[in-house]
C-alpha cells in the first residue's frame, strides 16, 4: 500500500496593523476672530508577521476643525475639509509610515480627533489597536485688560482743629475767630 502525503493547505497571511496619533496639545484663537493651526501626526504600522495589503487610514475632522493639507511617507491621500483618506498598497512587517495632517480650528473647546486603520490581509491578529485619538484644547483669546479708572485724590484727613478764642461774648460787637488746622505738630493747609 502506497501513501501519498497531502500537502498542508496554504497558511492564511496574518498581520497586525496599528495606528498612533498625536496632536498640537493646545492653541489660542486670535484676537478679533479667525482660526488657529493644528497639526496631527499619525503613524501607520504593521507589527507582522506578514505584509499587510491595501492598508487604509481614515480620519474625520472634529466639529469646528477644517483639514487643509496632508503628507504621507508612502502611498497617497485624498484630503477634503472634513475627511482624510489614505491608502498604502503594502506595509511590510515592522514598517511604519508617517502621515501629517495640517488643519485649522475656529472655535474654543476640546477638539478630539479619531483615526481608523484597516487592511485587506485576511486576518488582523489584533483589531483592538486599529483606532487612535488625540485632543487639542482650544482657548479663546485673552482680552486686553481694561484700564482702571484713576482714583480721585482723597482729601487730607487732619488730626486737630483748634479754634480760638474758645468762648465768644454775646455782646453784639464784632469778634474774630482764629481756626488752625494741624496734622501732628505741624500746620496743614
């Protein structure tokens, strides 16, 4: 009896694509209105063991944020004001591709941006690391200080008022009354 060995079925390729993201931590809007710049730095990586095929990185702009331009280390991106969609045809095991998004923001608050990575390799061994988020705290401009009103000079408080004579005669003749204002031992105006 002759036995023929059946070849094992071909192994299905496996990869673990992951994405990380950072953002400008805080910006202040300009005085008088307008927008402030934000930069998002994204890294799309394949932890292996096999190459990841047709890797997709998608990023939707948060409310009040407008995407302006995108650059990618390998592959191509489509950028609109509200979304960035990047495609990397193949990502080798251990390979990381940087993506930079330049954006503007025109309202205060905390703006959180979320990025998602997917690929068409039959099996992604860890789907839990396929999203990343980063936040920017946007503050309103500080208003210039309003000048304090100049205080009016306070009248000088005198310590002693001396009138002489202390007693006036009620005899119908004109009399002189002398008043002296003193502050301490000195006379004051």
